[in-house]
C-alpha cells in the first residue's frame, strides 16, 4: 500500500487531521477566560465556589479558548467567544442555583464551540472513547450520523444494517424529539447523548420528512458493528459498497478488488463503487483509497487559517485501469465527497445519482490531557479542480430514485454504463 508523510487523526461524523502540539494557554487566552469567569460570578454569585485561576474548570476553559484562537479555520473574536459562552451557560441553566460550577462551564464550552460551526465540540472522556470506538467500526447506539441544521437535528445518513437503517430513517430526515423531549436548539453533542443509551433500551424518535406528515419511530439500541466494505461479482462487473471510512476501509477495499479479479478470472468489465449514504469518517482513509484508484495528481487540498496541505497520488491503480462508476446521493458526505471529487476531477470515474451532502470542513482532534479532547474545525477541503465541497458534489449523470419504482434506477444506470463501455 502507498505511504503518506502525514498521519491523520480520527474523527466521528467527519474527517480530521493531525493533532496539535500540547502547550499551556497563552496570556491572551487566560485574559479571555478571566472575562468569562467574571460573567460566571455575576450570573451565579457563590463566594464558596468561584471560578478561580488555577482551578480545573478555569484551566479547561482556558485550554479550549487557546486551541480555538490558535487553530480554528477562521479568525475568532474574543468578545464573541465570551458572549457565546455566557449564552450557552444561561440557556442550559436558566436557574443557576440548580447547577454546579462544572456544569455551568461545560454548558458554556459547548455554547462557545457551537457558535463556531455545527461540528466543533468538547469531548469528555466517555465521548472521546466512544468516538475512537466508532472509527474502529464497532460501537453501541442506533447507527446514525447527524448534524445541526439551524435549530434542528438533521440526519446525514443511517449506517447500513443498523437499527436506524432497519427502522427506515433516511438521509435528510429532521429529528424533532427523542422520547417526547424536543431536540430543538440543543447542541449536537447533547443530541448525540440523548440518542445513545444502554444496549437493549428503546428510544422513540419523532421525525419530520419532506413530503410526509411527522411520524414516530421506535428503535432498540444495540451494538453496531460496521462492515466497511461489501462486494459481489455480477457477471463481469464488480460491485463494491463502502459504508464508512474507518481504519479498516482501504485494506478491505483492496482485498475486495483482488477477490473480484480472482473470481472473474481477470476479465473485469468495470466496477460500481457505491458511496450512497456513506457519511464519511477518516480523512486518511479517503486519501489512501483515492490513491489506490489514481496513478498521479492531486487528491485533495486542505486550507486552514495559516496552513495549506496538498495530498497527491502515487503511481498504481488497484483496479488495473478498469472503468469505474461511483454512486452518490444526499447521504454521501465528508470523506465520501473527497473520494468522489478526486475521481471525478481526474476523469477516473463517472458519478451517478444525486448531489452529495456538502460537508467541506475538516475537524482535528486535539487531546486536552485528561482523557478528554477538543474536536475543532481547522480546515476546509477542496477537490483537485479547486471546488469547495460546501454545496455538495454534483454527479455527472443525475438519476433520482422513484419510490414507486420496484428496483434501483441508480444501480441499473451504473451497470448500463459499464456494459456499454465493455461493448465498444
């Protein structure tokens, strides 16, 4: 397998890049934290429980402010950070007497990060551990990737063969309530917490779907084991479904291609690469899989506030130059869009389906030193042609699925394209 100079850190719903070097908060960040500490004292004045310099809560807030000021993709305004933190604290605890200093600070942190974008968040030890488990392809829950859409929680994609997918949840659905409690206006992290729960427990989700009346779905939580790659040989066409970009995705993909070639006796007419409802995952896996299908050229360019990173392919195509059709839809996000964009821009594949989700932001995991971490948006990524992915990747051939059609028109079109190429 090809090698890269930069190892990329793990992220849950999105993609990530290398963790920043650990350091103590600078004087500017400490000054911001002092301003926030005054806001806390004014909102919840308790002489026996002040947010003092050197206290764990003060230091945690200062560390996060420091990382945001140093690494966030855009310049940040210190006053706005303090205002967002104070608002997050007040919104979460309208009656401050009901909350401890730790609870107020945690709510403030989430409010501050939530004001930046839907993807930046604080990960305590349990959430950080769960995130690492998910990138390994095994975790507990309902099997769904979500994001914030204004005040609402929006489904990026259900994961194949998970409770959410089996219950009929679709990309684009808005989750309005969980067990009767509204999800409107809460942070993404809090929404994830409400959807999680003990294995075997139930959650009732209230959903809003375009063109349909609001409805409820009852889901039983379970251990979710994500098989990153599935494949089959249909005649002389290899079909490969990639469900996520976890740590095992590229090796499983390359093994699938080898086994398809072996079964076909070397006579493969082409490959269908199905990225529909693939919510993304590890940037490193998107790059390595793209590299496995390209002989040269750029794969993706990431641009942050003060850095730019270009990733290029080395010689070697695991498919041996076979034609490729890539299937995408509104549930294809993040790492899926990197792969689809790279193959499209290099004219290595024909894209079929509908416009992808449109997540062009890179998150970095920044460990904070106590088993916790900060997931922070640090870059935007661009396809080799320079296109930002914020508005999604458009397919070469648009094929909408007809709910009244018994088959899968997108797969049918992909096979038709490859058969046509084989007959030339």
